[in-house]
């Protein structure tokens, strides 16, 4: 659906199967992305969805994808598994004589993998950090977003390694060993070296009109902009034209997409950011508190 060049579409289906797409229904949403391993989440409301749509979203291993933006720049803002759905009838805003069906969906990105995936691998000879990560990806079915090119290059277990436990815990150990952070975003594993991802930085500026507000807070900066599907936690953003501040690059930490495809006014991003220089100097410390996943000899991680 398009209003003032807004575009919103929803796709849904079963993992590994062909899905369905709606781009003419009214869709409202609130999507939260965070720079942490906790799954990102979304609340999506679809109006006048048919019974087949509702039935499909209730099936195990269902997936929902949400697209939003302006004109040709519309793109994916969320992908995840529904964890709760509710359907009821209510009056349409502005016309209380005509009821609508309202389907409410709560979904989380990578929640099935986060909650249930386990890893069990053993190596009898020298094994590198990247090989262990590749085997974790194979066990979970996750793809890997572009990591820093030399991440983990110096970590080797010379006498072999045994790893067993929840995939989220194994990923946490691997990340800590190289002073990195990880999270699942749009169904893909993202690993950063404590700074930002390697993706290009979108531009927000007062001259372009897509920067709505910018203010400093105790923990960084609060930024509001027109909805841009390129925004993600961990990504750089260039901000220009703020009075009293030089043009600079920031790193997005927490991000919320809020929108409605045509019946209400919200259609924007709100995010908290930090200076890129501050982010690069605040990398997480390596986790040497336990020898259950050390670099000497055999190690076993059970959970």
C-alpha cells in the first residue's frame, strides 16, 4: 500500500517453502533491533487478512518478513518466527460502523535457533577459531554476515577441542575469545569486533530532510529520522547539518521502526547512537574467567 509514497509489504510462509506476499493490506508495526544476543522482536498488525494467512502463521516453523520504506527505497526491516498471534474484529479508525478483522503477530528474529539449537563437535588435531565457527553455523543453519576480515585469525587450539552445548552459549564463548560481539539480524549471524559492521553508512541530514531530531543523552545520542530500511543496530550512520555539532559518523545501538501503511501518521526510525570513536575504544574484554573454553589442550563446554 502507498500513501505519500509509503510502501509496506508482508511476506509469510514455512521455512524452506514458497511463501505468500501482501502489499495492499493495511499493516501497522513496531520493530525493535538491539545490539545484543537477545533476539530482535516485532509487533505487526495486519488488517483484513484471510483465514489461510492466519492458519499459515500458526504452523510450526512459520516465518514472517516485513518490508517498509518510501518509494523505491523500501526494503526488509524484519524477519523472524511468530511466537504469538491473535485475531479479532474491531471498528476501523474513522468509521466505527464498519468492523475490520485485525490479526496481531508477535515475532522474534532467530528465536527458534536461539532457544533450541545445540552444537556437538570434536576435533582431535589442531583446529582454528574460524573452523569452529563454520561448524557452529552448519549446525544452526545460520548464514554469516560480513565479519571483520581478520577476526579470530590468531586463535588456534593446538591439541584439539570438544564443544557441546546450546549454540547461543558456544557463540558467546567464541566471540569473547576474540573480543567480539554477536547477534542474529534478519536471520543472519552478525559478528563485530566491538565496533561497527563493515556496511556502508547511510546519510541523515537536515538538508535532505530525513533527519527529524538529534539530541545528546547520558549514554549517547537520541536520533529520529524518516523510516529508512537500511538502518540496523551495529551499523554506522553519517549525520550532517546538526546545529552546533560537526558532521560525524556514529554507530547505531538500539533501533525501533514504527509505522502504519496509511491509516495513521507514524513512519519513522528512533535510535540510540554512540560516536564511532567511542565505540571502537569500548570493545568487550576477552573472557578468561573459565577454562571450559580455553585455548590450551582439550576443552569441553557443557550446558
